[in-house]
C-alpha cells in the first residue's frame, strides 16, 4: 500500500522531526550568522554601531535602546527574526524584523527652524554624513529592523535600529568636516531631509 502525502503534510512532518526549518528559523539563523561574522571580520565597525544605539554610551545618536552595548548585542543574538520588506531598503541590503522595543531617533528637518544648528556626523566611518540635531529622543516603538549586506564575500550587519527605515540620501563625508556645525538651511541645500536626535 502506498501513502501519498501533500507537500504541506511533508513540510509539517519535516518541521516536527527537525529536518526542515521554517522560514523564520532560516531568517533567524541568517541574522545570527551575520552578527557573528560582523563581530570577527569588522569588529571596530560593529562595536561603533552597538555604541551608537546605546543610550548608556557617549557615542549615542539617533535611534536607541535603553541598555548597554553588550546587552544590545545579546538581545539581537537571542531574538527571533523574520524577513522584512520596505521600499526604503535598497543598495543590496536585506531587511529582517524582530519584536525588540526601542526609541525612534530620526526627525524630518522640515520640523526644525532654518537657522537652527545641526552637526555633520560620520562617527561609524561609513564615508557618508548624517546630521545630528539637539532634539529629545523620539517615540517608543516595539520592533527592530536589522539590515544585512555584503562585505567582500561575506554577509554582515550594515546597521540596525528600532522602527522602520527612514529614506536617507548618501551625502559623501569629508573627514575634515566631521562634527562641523551647519544650519538647517545649509543641510537642506546639501540634500538632507532627516536628522538624528542627539
């Protein structure tokens, strides 16, 4: 006697037996692998990224978590991730989402006065500027997005943050201008639309 099973029945048996992983399990494994690769192959950048997201670090800017860098790292590694698509994700990045709360850290510069001062910032050494304003922390959100992308022949973490991505333009950084104060009007002329809260 032959037993015929449908594809979904085979998948159910495989998941229970452990030889077929769910899409979320594959996403989680992929994110964890990229974090571990980032820890070893680009540890300086990885540590700067963790510190920039920690409200307990002097490097904090933009979106953040109310915990230390090592706590953030463990939170990311211990989370369950799922694929996340958003029109703001581009440039070869792949997005994933997990239920990790934090605080948004971006605001539209149209909400700032034209003469208000902002600072050019490339603290992670990406080669691109963002701008920092003297505004209070943003709204709380209940999820985190992590962006993975290639670094040579490996997949690494490009960035992560609470909430959804904000469309950003790549404004090339000049190291001699890092930390320079400019007006919001000057920032708009350079092409900036959003600022990170300090």
